């Protein structure tokens, strides 16, 4: 036993320093049920009530947990060669359950259409064509996706975040003014901005607010993101277009404007994005060093009535989830010693140096609706800078 104990100890020391490739456990153990017909990333769990004499297996799982608890991951890592998303399955998990590998074909790893320009005839003058797990089933569990972005002259991909992914962008044709804003610090929210030309590359860190603006002729860019389903939160739509709307009092105080201005913005913004509470939680958790698998969608509420056993819980149907409304006092715990905070009003309108007037005007739809007595529409030339 001494030799085996020493070997296990050495393995534990080595693995504790490594970046693990396996998702971390969400309960004491999850013994693989190899007889189950449900296909997930790895295996579903056996009923713990019928498991006996599990000491050796628990030790192995514990050692894996020690290693993976130190790893920073955006998506859970794969536990087999591939896990092609089974979109027809009624089982809801973090991501998608797997297709029977014997039924997988080359078509599951193939998508087409990025050679075609997106329609930029819209209010912001840009169009994002995404290739993520919803379009390419073979991306499930692989932690990567990509986009093509087309920009009309003076077109904008407005300030937004990807709560689950870092993005790296390259300009294929034309030029772009790009930038991202840091989270809150004692010195405010710092803006990093750069003018890119054909062939240039720029990276937007995970979870941070960023944008792209085309100051010239037609432009095309390709982006790669470190998640199969990175998510997008467009700031203007999420804050001023949520359903139900955020209280006028909250927004007026956050942006230091009067309620009439808030009402005007809410009335003139198009479709809502995500519930702000979920968006803010996603922003906070997107930077955390966690031992639990990271989310592959906005939320996965545990379905405790489900008989399907996975690592953690299967998800409730999101279309019947009701977050509820109540007046309350809350205490929050965050899975990081330094989770970071991005106050939207400060980051978007108070960055140092400031984001250009033209980017913000187009992002908040000021250039495509009738003039308001509360929000003047700027006639300034290309990419004018606000005075700080």
C-alpha cells in the first residue's frame, strides 16, 4: 500500500498545479451509469443510494476535483472525442445532451454561409452572422465559435458584452475603430481603443463592454469566441428595453438624467435583450475562478423533479421560468476574491478617454428617431470626441 499511496500523493501534487480538462463535480461523486440511454458530456450519474464500497472511486474523483478546482474555464471541457448536440432531445442540461456517436456524420461538423454578406440595412448599420452551437451542432463542448460581421459606412456594432467568452477579431476588408472599457476601478473605467486596418487583429477580454465602428467604406471582420454559446448583451437594449422595463427611478439615478429622458429612451429602443438581473450576474461570474462548470447559456435552473441524473442537475424549461418580483433586502456571494464590477452608466458614458459621440449616438438610436427636447442629436463630423 505504501507505494500506491505515494503514487497517488505524487499524482495529486502534479495535478493540483495543472489546468484540468474535465468539468469539476457538483456533488460528492457522480459514478458513471454506463447503462443509461441519456447521452451527455461524459456520463449520467448512477443512483447514489445503490452504490456500495466506493472508497477508491471517490478518491480518484477527489483528486480530479483538486486539479480542476484551480482551472479557469469558459466552457466545460470535453470528456470524449466529441459530443454533437442533440437538438431533438427533451432533456435540458448545461449546453446540450449528445447525439448517439454512431449516428454522427461529417455534416454535424460542417456549416456554410460565411462567404455571404449580412444585411446592414438597419438602425445601427451592421449585421453579425454567428456560427455557434445553435448553427453547428458539432461545436457542443468544444468551447469555441465564430462570427462574420458586416458594417455599412458609419455602421456600428454597438457597445455589448459576451458574458461567457473572450473575442479575437480580425479585419478582412476596410477599417474599424474598436474599443473596450474596463470594469470599475478607483480611477474610473479605462477605455482602450484602436483604429484597425485590413489584416489587423484585436482582442476583447471576456465579459468587458466593447464595440466596433466603421468610419469609412464597407468593412468586413471575422471574430472567434472562446465559447460554443458566448451570449451577447447589447447595453442599450438590455438597460432601456428590458421587459418589463426597469424602473424610471433606477435608471434616472443611475444615468443622472430626468425621468422624461428615461421614458424617451425606453419608448424609442427596439427589442429587449436579457433581464438585467441575469445580465449583471453573468458579468460578475464571467471573470470568476470557479470549481463548478461554467454556464453555456444565461441560466440553468435546477429541475429537482427530473429523474435524469447528471453532474449537478438538469435544467428547467427556460420558457416557463418566472424570476418573480418582490421588494427585498439581499446579501450576495460571488465566486471570486475579486469579481470586478461594471457600472453600465459609468463605463459607457464616463470612460477615460470617452467613447466617441457618434458611437454612443448610434448605439442608443439617437440618429434614427425624431429629435427629442431631452436628447439632442449631434451633427458633429465623423468620430468626434466628447470633452471629459
